[in-house]
C-alpha cells in the first residue's frame, strides 16, 4: 500500500508512521505536514533518505498540493489538526480552518480520485460524562461538543460521514480517548506534568483535579488504526479507549508522583478550564469486530512514558519553554 499520512510529524502521526513501517516495511508513506509548533522534525529522522518515505512540507488547505498527493496514493490517513483544547479557547480560528476546511479539502480530493479515507477523531465530540456516573461513550452517542476544538472535530466527522452517505466515498472514522506516550508535545497534561517534575517545577492541577479521562497508550491506538485500515467496514465508526476507565486527574498525578519518587508538595492547584469535560469510552465494537484490545495498563504505559521523557530531555527542552510561554499568556488573559 501507498499511504498519504497527514500530520505525520506530530505526536500520534509519527508514532503511526513508525508502527506502520515496522509492520509493513515494504509499503510507502508520504507525510504531508505543515510543521506547526506541534510538529517535531526529529520524530522521523530515522526514515530520512529512505526510498519508500517522502516528507512534504505543506498545508492540508493547499488544494494543489493535496490534489497532487492524493492522486498518487491508495489511502489517506488523516491526523493533521490543531489538537489542543486550551489553545482553541485562546483562539479558535485556526481550528476551524485546519480541522474543518482542511478536512473538507482532503475529502474533495479523495472524492475526485475515489480514495480510501480514514479520519482520526476524538471522543471529545460526544461532550461530557456526568461526574459520578459510570456511563461510557460509544458509536451511537449523540454529538455534543463543548470546546471550539471538539466542535471543529465534530464538524469534520460530519463532513466525512456525509461524503460516505452522499458520494459513496470509502471512509472510516475512529473516535479515540486521550492518547499518551513518547513524542507528545509538552503542552499536554502527561508530558507537561512529567517535564515539570523533571525540572523541579510543580504539576499544575486544573480545579480540584476531579475531572477524568480514559488514557490510551499511543501504540495501542496505532494498532487499532492499522486494523481499521486493513479490515474495518466502510462507512463505519470505531470508538477506541484504554483499559482503565475514568482516571481522575488527581489519581493520575498521584500515580505519577509515586512513580517519580515525589510527594504532594509538588502539586499546585490552578484556575479550572472553562467547559471542562469528562470522558470514558466503550470499545466493545472494535474488540468484537476486529479483535482489538489495549495491551498497556495505565501503570505500565505511564512508567514507559516517564522513562522516555527522562531519557530524551533534548527532545522536549525547547518546545517545553514555548509551551510554558503559551500558558503564561493564557493565564495573564484570565486575570
Ligand atoms: P499534534 O498536535 O501532536 O500533531 C498535529 C500535526 O498536524 C502536527 O505535526 C502539525 O504540524 C500538523 N498540522 C496541523 N495543521 C496542519 C495543516 N493545516 N496542514 C498540515 N499539517 C498540519 O496532534 P496529535 O495529538 O498527534 O493528534 C493527531 C490527531 O488525533 C488529531 O486529529 C487529533 O484531533 C486526534 N486526537 C488526538 C488525541 C490525543 O490525545 N492527542 C485524542 C483523540 C484524537
Ligand atoms: P489535556 O492533556 O489538555 O487533554 P484534553 O483536554 O484534550 O483531554 O488535558 C487532560 C486533562 O488534564 C484535562 O482534564 C485538563 C487537565 N490538565 C491539568 O490539570 N493540568 C494541565 O497542566 C493540563 C495541560 C491539563
């Protein structure tokens, strides 16, 4: 197969390219990435110069580049997005352009050449699970996004589904929970907190730390995408989540403090995020139909992630400084 991976230099995209090449070494990949602040050119240096890997620096909004690349491949695996909720609260405009119009542009090219299209989406499109309830999102949960980020992803999901229903485009969609693991930008909760502890800063806990997430190791996610691409049913959506449901941020940081030999004096409670959601995902469908299940427990995955950030300090030092500048600006706007 020849794949067009969009956003392949970001967190999940680069993990996916590594995974795909280790499982399918003879396949080819074109990585189309705009190289925003979230991308890291170091993620994929191991493939530079290989005849079956091509990197194209470009924007998914660029019709000409997208048309040319889509015409050359068998399938599109669409990761490219603005992905950080806090940034979408600061400035939603780029989220609408990249996540909605960029996806539309890719869909138009996929329609022109009738190409297989897999869209990576999020559980955040479903809104929020009530505190204290055991509910979980599944493929039939109604959409109810809370942030400009999740609203833009919801719009893109609707567009993808409409191209299947209206034009018969061979699409699949996956809605996954919060990913974590190596190569994640230090603006996100787990790498931000690990790198704070590694640099003698406190973990910033939003509100009282009661909000919960469903943590999915990025390698488990990449295996799920692979199965959907190879065996998923056209027109279908698959929800993907981790083994442990409903880990509160307080449970997460306490486990992190334990694994890193620190205590609760390393926690700082800060102002909560507006419209702060809770998520948990039921992944029975992909388990039943495609035989997928997560391999990582949260504890083994978190330990592996802590080890990776501890060993790869040069990977995150620069981007961490930029991320903390962003948070400083966001906090000054709140005051
Ligand atoms: P990321 O922010 O780490 O990477 C996004 C990548 O897309 C970057 O390399 C960036 O340069 C690229 N990009 C952004 N705008 C672009 C444009 N206009 N044209 C071309 N490239 C562009 O994001 P991630 O965490 O790897 O997320 C990947 C996908 O998975 C996103 O669609 C996101 O919505 C979805 N997702 C992420 C999570 C998570 O926990 N990280 C959870 C659920 C779904
Ligand atoms: P985040 O990694 O931003 O992912 P998302 O909002 O897309 O789920 O945040 C995960 C959770 O951690 C969320 O409940 C907000 C919280 N959080 C903190 O408590 N402190 C932080 O420094 C960050 C970045 C997030």
